[in-house]
């Protein structure tokens, strides 16, 4: 009966599969010429991600081109912020900008509780349409940002190098930061529930900037809120696999494993073999090819994929990059990545 379910979902649930499923973080986006063309016509990121026709179309672009095993919603981790009363924009070459960064207690107190059905109905619509379109040919993935990473954006106001503003808040006024993190945890859990009810079959939580914390502080400001999101989600949706990604996670892998996640997505600074040893076998592993390899030769790309997959053999495993595909990546190299991955059995057996 489960034969009819898509490969990635079966692998994520721990079933035995013929080959590891494959998708790419940021697989829809600037490296694709069809995306750049559409972006010229619709220069606002908010429009591209909040107009359901555009978001659907962009989500489908990599699926049409490469048939990955996973189709991820085209959106952003910041998309739920306006529903909580925080406005944002994404500006070419500057990245995300928050007009009024959250620095004061009064601002935290006046945050709104997210109501996904009202605030984010466009996301629900896109997820439903994606499911209908890809059927059992691929798994539809939803995603959110974890509380710490969302807080990093809204407190800093933009992408940051040192995270000094949020760290000042963490180490001078921790109770204010905890209040903000707690608000995000509840809202993000509701948002994940809504994504799953709308069609997402697997979800990924990005705590991209949690790797900026010392492990001691990770245990205070990141881990407990990842766990809160997962605990809340599992109360209502225990069967939906959850993947957790952190950039620069080598110092906290064991800690990530104790949050209740089903999968850990490794970046490429951890050797796959070491990662497999450090993460308990009941947790699956995703990753971790260096996105920079995709600027190399087809042979280099192929060899690295084979090496990575061999090291993950015997584990519940999803093949992916170690972070998002980089702008400027040649599309033909993305094709090499997907084709090698989908034919992996002819290279390793
Ligand atoms: O994976 C996918 O294909 C889905 C799309 C996706 C986007 N953002 C689209 C996007 C996903 C999963 C995200 C998540 C996201 N957004 C994260 C977590 C993943 C990670 O990279 O660690 C983070 C930290 C953000 C915040 C954010 N949004 C950044 C840092 C940027 C890049 C800014 C820049 O100009 O380099 C964005 C903008 C963004 N989100 C783009 C895309 C395709 C690029 C802007 C554009 O296309 O015009």
C-alpha cells in the first residue's frame, strides 16, 4: 500500500528504499534562468512569494527541469512575520531588511499571535496545488525558520556578521529575548501544522544561525525552542517527518539530536562518516555535499556525491547539499547533481 507513496516520504518514514531520495535546498531561485526571467517581470520578492500563482510557478520550476524527489514551497523563513505584526522586505544584494527591528519590551508585548489560516492562506493554497501537481512523483516539503534564527533577523534588522545586537539582548536582557523566542515557537508550530494540513508531507526547520551560538548558549536560546516547536507539532501531527538544519552545526550535532527531530541536515564542514557516528541511528541524516562543488567539473561533482552516499550507507538518508545552492551555479551542473544522484546505484553497487 505504501508503494504508492513518493520515495522521499517513504525514506523519511524509515522504510527501506532502492536509492536515497534527492532534493536541493534553495533549488528554486537565482541560478535558474527561468526564475531570473520571472524575477525581471516581478521584481518584488514579497510578490513572488506571496502571490500564489507566482509562488506555485517558481516552486515547480526545478521540478520541471530536474525532477527532484522533493518539491519545496517557494517562500521564505520571514514570510510569517507580517502576520505577527513585523514588516519586512528582501532587497537585492542586501538580503532581508526589517523596517522596525524589535529591541524593546513594548514591541515584544504587542506582537500578534500568528493565525496561518488568515495571514498565510496563500501558502496553504500553493501547498495544495503542489500536491495535486506532483502526485506521487515527488514529496512536497514545507518549511519554517526556527525561533532563534527568526529572532536574529528581527532583532538585528538584517543579515548580520557578528550577531552583536541579539547577543547584547541575550546577555543583558535574557527575559525579553525568551519572551520573543517563546512567541515565535508557538506561532511557528501553528504555522507548521497549517502547512501540513494544506499538503506538506515532510517539513524542515531552518535554524540557520544557531551555529553562531556557543554550545552553552545554544542550550539556552536555540535548542529548547527548536524542541518546543517540535513537541507542539508532534502533539497533533506525530507522523510527519521533521528535518532540522543548522549552518555550522559541527559543535552541536549531539544537541540537535536531542530535540526530537526525525532528521538532521548536515552542512559540508562535517564529514558524512563522522556525522553518522555522532548522530544516533534512530535519527535520519540529510546532506551534505558542498554547494561549491557545483562550480567544479562534472567528474568532481559525481565523485563527491558517490563518496557522500557511500559514507551514509546503512542510514536513513536523504541526499542534499550542505546548504542552499549558490547563485551563479551553472544549471548544467545542477543537472549533473540530480542525474548522478538518481542513478547512484549504477555507480556504487
Ligand atoms: O529551498 C527552496 O527552494 C525554497 C526557497 C527558500 C527561500 N528562502 C527563497 C529565497 C527557502 C527554503 C528559504 C529559507 C531561508 N531564507 C533561510 C534558511 C535557509 C538558509 O539559507 O539558511 C534563510 C536564512 C532565509 C533568509 C533569506 N532570504 C536570505 C539570507 C536571503 C538571501 C538574500 C540574498 O540576496 O542573498 C533571502 C532571500 C531569498 N529567499 C532568495 C530566495 C530564492 C533570494 C532572493 C531572490 O531570489 O530575489
